[in-house]
């Protein structure tokens, strides 16, 4: 089974692209969804211990936690040290399940793939991108998003140009769904060909 790592800066169409891979029969794990679930379950007690007052009856209070993170940037690392090992465990379970199902491909959708060194745990990296103006417009149209919050998120992410430089494949998500879907099909076809060629050489 070949493991694809999908990443891209905020507003670059990564989530939509992951859905396109799923439409092609690829098993997909959304790391943001994993974190969302952890914030209601396994990570709650650990986060409360590290950030007192950041949780409530429904689990982690993202607004309160966000305020604490903004107060002290060092808190981001503290939070990552709690959450990332839990996310990696879920990813490993997902990949094992995908192998057991006999899947050809499995995709890990990881927003901070390069920033956390996750590229070492996948076979190939796909990066989604689009024009900066389109990115900004998309992100600022989200509920609760402000220019300040957008800039804070960007400051924690590797620049788009550097992600593209490190990518094995690039999908420009600024030209509509059909164009992106066509590129997804091309990438899967290319990966299948390389895999089959490798089997012949072995």
C-alpha cells in the first residue's frame, strides 16, 4: 500500500482535494477531524492539566484555548507535544486498517505535514496551492475569522513556495473542482504506474 501525504496552507483547497481523492476510492484520514474528536475525548484531561480552565462539559473550549495560545506563543509547542503523539497513533491505526482492507492507496490529510516532519512517514507528498489573493478571500470569508487570526495561522505555517518546492506533486486548487479532480486522477495514475514498474524491477 502506498501512503500519500496531503498538505497545503490554510485556504488552499486541501480539504476539498482530500474529498476528490476519496471519490477515487482512496482511504482518507482527516487529521483536523482527528484533533476535533480528541478534543472531545482522549486529549481533554491532558489539555486541562496543561492549560487550566481550557475545557468544559463538551471537552476543549477552542475559544478559551485559542486565547491562551495567543497570550504566549510558547504554548503552541506545549499543546503540540500533547496532541501530535495522539494524532500519530490514530494515523497508524488508520493505515493498518487500510492495509488489512487491501487498499492500494491511503491518504493522510495533514495541515502541518512539513512543519512536524510527517513527510518522513509517507511515501509521497501532494501539496495544494492557489493564488494568495484567492487564499485570503477564502479564509476571511470563514465565520469568526479576522485578518489578525489569519496572519497568526500563516506565521505558524511554512510558506507556500517552500511547500511547493518540497512537493512530489502539486495541485492548483484555484481553477475549479473539475480541474483539481483531473489532476487527482493524473497523480493516482502516475503513482500506480511507478508502483507497477517497481514490482517488475524487483
